C-alpha cells in the first residue's frame, strides 16, 4: 500500500473517532513503521500554567505510535508506554509527534516517539510497545 493511502486510511480513522476529533488530531504522514501526527495548540488543553497538559501529549504519542504499529495492516494495542517531559509545550502553533519503529516482532513491536514544537524543539521523548493482534 502506498504511503498516501496509509495516511488517508488513518485520516479516516480520526474522522470516525470522537476522542481524536476532540483533540483536533491530524495525520501528517503514515508509512510502514512510521507515523507523524500533529495537534494545534489550544487553551482548552492547557494546564493551569498555560502549557499543554501532559495527558494530551501522552495521548498524542500513544495514538501516533499506534498508527505506526498498525501501518502493516494487522491491529495492534498498547502494552506499555513511557513519555519523558523534557520541555513545556508553549509558544508553538502546532505540536508534532513522530513515531519510528525500533523493533518489529511477531507479537510485540516497539516504537520510539519524539514530540516537537513547530520550531523543531524537542518537547518529549518516549517508547511505546504494542501487541500485534493476529
């Protein structure tokens, strides 16, 4: 399947999912073992300090890595995820997340994630593991 087709498939997934729509999630690019998504900085997702809430950032990372995990066709579900909050998400129009495959196994797949500002400043890094449903 072509990369454009994968991106369109996951864009349709977003359209059909209320949580992803509420986040304003956009699939920027999806290809085998890789996904890039973004959300627009929105005050309704900010914590009392005016920075994007960690729960929204974690969701962005989990969903983006999940798209990369599902890019091979079978369904995959999250087994584990960790996210390190390195810098606050502030003074950026969009927040981007990239997920890159680190290992693809028969049952488990592992993806590294980076969340960045629209100026390519790294905000968060993490690792997510998925169980591949056969």
